């Protein structure tokens, strides 16, 4: 006598999720601009006033956060 297994259950319905990929070209562009800004800030940093250097660093950090939120990979 042969044994049989029950039929496979139907696949679960797929939910509409965000795609795993954002906008890679925009992400790379924004991060490149931020990296160049950090390089410039490192070179010019000693000659800048402290307030301007801190504001520049905060702006560059904001650019990285914006790049991740707008164009980065979706988790």
C-alpha cells in the first residue's frame, strides 16, 4: 500500500511591499557629493570658524540622511 501526502497548501497572497531597491544612481550621486564635501571640509577645516565648520558638517550629515531616506535601499 502506497502512502500519499496531502496536497500542498496554496501560496500565501503577496502583499504590496516596497521594492528592495531605491534609486541607486541618485543615491550614489548624493553620497558622492557628501563625500567630496567632507573632503573639502577636512582640507579647509582648520581655516574655518568653528560655527561654519559645525554647520557645514551638519549640512553634510543631513545630505547623507536625505540620500538614504529618498534614494537608498528599502529595508
